[in-house]
C-alpha cells in the first residue's frame, strides 16, 4: 500500500476533502490556513507519521486503525468529561 492510498481512504471518509488538503500542506502545495480543520491536520499527520513503506497492506491498515482508535478513545474521554461537567 502506498501512502497516497491510505490518505485517499481517510479523505473519502472525512468531509470536504480536508485530509487531502492537509496532505497538500505537508507537501508544500497549500497553506495550513487553507485547511481550516485541526482534526483533519491531526489525522493526516498520524497517518503519515506511522506509515511504513516497507510493510504490507494489512499491516498499514492495522496501524492506521490502531492510531485512529487511540485518537477516538482520547477524544471520547474529553467528550465524556465535558458532557459530565455540563450535566452538573
């Protein structure tokens, strides 16, 4: 699997091509302000930083799932803390 394929999978699932735009920022083809979405920048960064071009597709997808699961869990913990505080 190439990094481009992994970025495309994530971009197809995320609104408004923001992950693609974040990847353009990394490549120097766009400005960070053009993205306007910190979460998209974060997702793209996690995918790029954990990508290993020497690994097979299954490993690449598994690693991407792992880092997105970790991010999901961390976001959910923050969401829960804020929701709990709101309910007080």
